[in-house]
C-alpha cells in the first residue's frame, strides 16, 4: 500500500473484480466491489512459468467458452513462495451464485475436470478466500485495472478481541497519509471465509516499479510530520492489535488472466499476446477414456 508497511506495521508492513472491479468492462478506476474471491495456488519448484501458463490458459479458454460472467486477474509472486493468485469481485453472493450456474450447462463441469487434473500436478497446495471491502480503512480506493502491472499486498492478522484498536491504528494511518500529502492509495478488505478470523488485507495496484519507489519515498514525507506523540500512539496501538504481518508483491500475468473483452480489444498485445502459451493437453488417461 505504497508502503504503509514500513511505518504503519514496522514502525521500527485464485477462479472465480479486485478493487479492482474485475467484473466491470470499463478500464478506468471504479468503485471497489463489496467482495473479493481470491484463489491461491502454490506451485511446485520449477513448475511455475510456462508450465503453469499452459494449464491456466486452458482454464481461460474454458471460461470464455462457458461465458462465465465474472472476470478475474492473475498474478505471479515476485516475493515469498512461488505462487499464483487469481482475483475476482462481486457485489453479492446472489450474483456469485447466478454466475456459477454457467457450470450447470450440459458438459461444462465435466470439461473442467481434465484441466483440474493437469493443473493439480503442478501445485503444492491451493486454497480460496472470500473477503469483504472495508471502506473507512481504504485510502483513495478504486484503481485503473487496465494499466496496472503489479500488486502489493499487506496482510495483517489482528489479535483476537482487538479489532477496535486495529481500526483506530489503520484509520490514524489513513489520516496521516492524507496530511502528509503522499500519493499512497490502497483498498482494505477483511477475510470472511477461508482463513482464521482476524485477517485484514490491504491491496495496492501499481502501474510500474516506479510506483513502488514512490511508495518508499512517501515514507520520508510521513516521517517528517510524525510527532513524538504520534509515534508513541502508533507503537502502542500496533503492539495491542497486531498478531503478525507480512508484505508481498506480485506481477500481473496476462496469459493466465480472464479480463473483460474490452481490455483485450483495447490492448490485445498485452492482454492476449501472440506468444501466449497454448492450453495443456489432456492427461493420457483421459485420452484413453475418450477413445473407448
């Protein structure tokens, strides 16, 4: 979050649109969706890259064929474990349920089974999260998905029973960032399903690595306005409310993404590159069954 982590946290921070309103067709900043679904896939060593591009490209083609109405964006880890994450957004669970009816069409669900098998051979682990948007902990929310190329995630586990202190801490950081006239922006989400209670995730979309440098420079602006009283309060609130935290950075992977058609039409060279990996072939076992 351009880099809230260095002071706010340190003071010493996969298939179903990401603030990112991925279900929208307009490649401009949009209001964040009420919910995000994030699918996380930890790949085996050496099994990311082109190998994973092939299996995920197959999913993208299958999604398009099934006319699945919710788009998603794919990201590959630059830091931490080798993994891919796939983020989509929706405004109600009814909307998600309606979208999933696409899999009820004859043969659609079955067509995904060999793809799951092929992709699963590349993975160490996978899991899914559903998060809800937290407006008053976000700063200048809404992003230009069309031009973003990197994603920063600051992941915080709030101490049980201490969300009030954490809310005060995060809100104070929003106010201080505005007072210091930083360029910082982030969208805040609280994990509702798929992880232990108490996780809050701040997402920042960057157009280039230059934005990351700007985020670090913003820390100097913040440091310049912090009084001793501010620092004391931040330390106390952090100690009282944060169990653990970590920061991750990802790059957009267009070959594994399922963006709106308007994105592809506007910039086919990026969102649908000519050299994109071809879908992986079905496992041999499935080919034999087809011939029987």
